[in-house]
C-alpha cells in the first residue's frame, strides 16, 4: 500500500469511528508506530484530523480541503467511469473549460486524441497530462498556484476566464445539497473561480460521485439551477435523481459496460 492510500484509509477509519489510536492503526496496516505517527503528523498539518495523545480524532469535513494526491486516488475507478461517460458530450471543434477537480481530470484524460478541441483550464495536472497532443489547443489561466489542488487561483485566473466564452464547462464540487439547492466547495478562491467559469460557458456539466450528495461544504459555488447536466455513478439515489430532474438538471449515469 502506498503512503497516500494508507493516509486516505486512516481518514476513512476516522469517518466511521471519530477517534482512533496509534496501536489500532498499527494493527490495521501492519506498519510501525513511527510510520503511523508520521502519517498523523502530516494529516494534522493538512488539517484533516487532530492529533491526540496516542492517536487522533476527526475534525469537521465541511472545512477540510483534502490534498490533490489523496483525492486523485479516492474512488478512482468511479471517477474514471464518470470521465468516460462525460466525455461523450465533447464534440469536434469544441471549446471547453475544465476546473481543477480530480473528476474533471478524468474527463480530460478521456478525450479522443484525434479530436481537435480548445481547452481552457486552471488545472496544472490537466495541462501536463494533455500537453503531448498536438490536436489540443491548451490555454492555462495562470494565476497563483494553490498547491493542495494543483490549480491556479486568484484575480489573474478569474480575469483570464472572463476573456473567453466556451461551449462547455466540466466542473466538480465538494458537496451537492438538495436541501440548499446548491453546490459548494471547501476553498473560497476555488468557489469564486468556479462561479466565474459558470458565467463563461454555454453548457455547465457537473461531474461528481453520488457520495457528494451526502457531503457538506462552506463556500457556495452556484444554485443547482445553473447546472445543465450532472454525470454521476450508479449508486445515486433515485429520489435525488427525480428532484434534480424536476429542477431541469439532466442526470447521466456512468455504468461499467
């Protein structure tokens, strides 16, 4: 098990138990106490848990920004399925905006390499992943690099996005709230950036795991009415699909064929 996988699983244990001891984690993962303590120190610095004497406790999820390296491996197969379904919406000659979410990254990686498209993105990872393809005209917004998400944020990034109007936007969200009728994120500058993206495109496609319907986040991005299509996985609740469709959101289910 790689370091990132173990740390992600530690967060999963805390999500279920709220508190855990070093000894429990040593037994669970079969590694040394020093290794576990190092994991807890790193996760504590990232504000994903709070270290205690002999263990750790969970902190509120709505304010915790999980680093990109952990998010990318979380539910990766589901995100790849969503990416392969969402990419069907991309046509030859399209101009596309991608945010820096890990699910949007899977959409970008699924684009037919023979298609000629223009891509505007705040994601450093998308720029690097697609840079080798001469058919892709890639435009980076620039801006201040936000290390936890490998994304460019701030006024420069927002200003760059306002200079364009794209055919389609693919974006992720930390939380989808049917109660608040909105989508939200945990990082304020990302939320502001996504608002600007929504204003700069003809079609908004939200790419998100069904579990996001059970999450919470502090910074509102937009009302659900701003979303045209949601691409999610087969575990999505039927009642949630009905509510979204009543709002005019088309729901597409990614299935493993």
